[in-house]
C-alpha cells in the first residue's frame, strides 16, 4: 500500500507537524532569511514538479507529487504550484506531459489542503 494514497495517514502526520511549528517557521528570523527560505521552497517545488511531469513515458513518482502536496500545506494554498505550472512548462506541446500534469493536479485536489480548490 502506497503511503501517499492513504490520505488519512498522510494528513494526520503532516498536520500534526505543521501545528507544532506554527504558520510561519521564519517568524523569529530576519526578513532576508525569510526570503531565502521562500526561494529554497520555490526551488524544491520546481524540482519536484519538473521530475513529476518529465517527458519520460512512465508514471510520476509518488515522492515528487508528495513533495508538491506537502508544499501546498506548507504555504496554506497553491499559488506557487499554479505559478510554476503556468510559467515554466509548455503542456500543450507534449501530450504525455499534459496527461501527467492532469494526474498531478488531481492528486493535489484530492490530498492537498482545502484552500487549493478555490484558488
């Protein structure tokens, strides 16, 4: 059984971790450190997305999609996800990549935070 498909297990562990940390993990740090943290977060999301929707005709690995879902919980939304998907990838040119992106979006809607749908 893939741990990623068990959303109750996934949400329980992650939400407990986020509740113990609080909304902003960089609140005690300087503004510059917060910007560096966001840039690191955005880079990690970009790497996970590019690996999840590569041109290879194989299914996306769960660990890459899991990273994107955890990132959406971390930012309490999906603005980084949508901006990366819209600005960095040309989905209309590759059918298989477009299909993988649709599967990734489905998993984000299914396992991500409730704020993902309105965005």
